[in-house]
């Protein structure tokens, strides 16, 4: 692919705008030599204003989502995309969230422009466990772990029971819940089904991947070893 199209697809501007960057000599190789629009050169060798390019297509990001941001490109209010460089919203192929966390849920969120990988992660056949820390309005009653693990819990308006889920009580009103599905507001609805209410919800882990100290509101690009860890943590 010619360099002009490649850089435009990364969201740095329209093709006309990127052409102007070439004309101003702002696009160079790693040694500072000026590059041209029709050059074909390795992604990692290109610099814009002396800085390396954003990650190439095939990008996968881990984001520590704060409460109050929505996983949308169109909703009013704060969006998860506001936490990323503005040009990331202009990438082609587009950068999409891998599943969603609702506005009131914080924690680990993945984003990618790799459609095949996205579907591999969210596919029910992937059986990827997702672990949430839930803070509850009322104390646990002691029966919840057995109910969730039984594989027969039916949520309101659903036609099939939930797959077995693992509950680990931390104290009276906090619990860790690991699920392998991604039904709408599933964790909140599970606790509602046993007579409780989730006051705060935080996703700690997807597969074998955790936030590992990533600060709230921050992101990092994942590498091949991270993707291996993600799928190494799949359920049985």
C-alpha cells in the first residue's frame, strides 16, 4: 500500500491533508530522510514530526474504563473513545469495542480494528471467562454460589438458562463472579434474580488478561504475548 493511503487510514487526516504533510516534509524515515506519498516502506520505519506512527492495522487495545463513559461512537455524554487519541476514531478499518461495558461499569475493556479477532473473542465457542467484582446493596445470603453454579438459572425474558458461573464471596457485600457468557447486563440481572442489587461493578479480567495496574482512564496496545495470555485463560 502506498504511504499516503496508509497514513490516511491510520486517521492522521484526509488524503489531501496527509498530502500536505508530505509537502511540508513532516513525514520522514527513521534517519530523517524525507519520504514521498507514493513510497512503500515498512510501517515501523516511518516518522511524522519525528514520532513513530500509531500501531498498524491489527491494533488491539486494553482500556481501563472509568464509570460514566459509554461504549459508543454516537451516544451523548462521555465516550470511551474520548480517552483515546482523537485520530483513533478516524482509523480505517474502524476501532471497535470488543463487547460492551455499560455506563456504570468500570474495568477492563478491549478494542480492536481486527474483525476476525473481535468475533473470535466474543464467540460463545471461545468460552472466555470474564471476572467481575460486584459490590452489593445487601449482604449475601449464602445460597448464591450454588444457584449460579447450577446451570439452571433463568433470567427474566430469557428462553435458555445461564451457563454455570463461579461466585467467590469476598465479604458480606462484595463478591467476585466469573461468567463465560455476555448476555445483556448479565451480572446485574443475575444478582437481581437472587434478590440483590449491584451498586458497583468492575471487570477485572478477560480470559488470562488482567489490567495489571493500568491506571483508570489509561490504555495500552497489546502485543502477541498478551493475545496468547487472553486465550490461555479460556474456560474448559
